[in-house]
C-alpha cells in the first residue's frame, strides 16, 4: 500500500508541475503558481511518507511534521506559504511565480521524482 501511495504522490507532483508549466506559458501566473504549490505540497508529502511512513492530513499537520523532522523544507514552505495564500485575492507577478517554479524544480531534482 505504501509503495502505491508513493507512486501516486510522485505522479501528482509531476502532473501538477506539468500542468503548471503549460499554464505558465499563457502568462496566467495565478493559476500556474497554484499548481506549482500543489506540486510542492505533494513533493513534501512524498518526502514525509518516504521517511516516516505516513502522510499529513492537512497543511497544519504538514507544517508541524516538516518543522520537527525536515527543518530545511519547513523553512522553504514557511517562506512561501504567504505567497500561496495571496493567490486567493491578489494577482501573482511573474517574479514570484518564477521563484516558486524554481523551488519545485529543485525539490523534484533533490528527491529524484521522475
């Protein structure tokens, strides 16, 4: 079961990222950044599942697990989360989107999610 869950998470990371890349080309940075964040969340869930054998049920639990067990990823998510929340009522600029885009690319590479 855990193997299947890992595969689903990896697939989600890549599918969200691929969809974000398509939308990015249309300059719809709000929609693209939302999908990049979904990819980030799924990648962190993959990391958590891989190391701890469980996945968080929500953002709060994800933050707590990352803070306790993966402080480097907690710092990344903590720094970016206000940008994610801002997508609900603000227009995302290209620079913010590019930063989040670069962040998920690095995570995908570090975790060898292919």
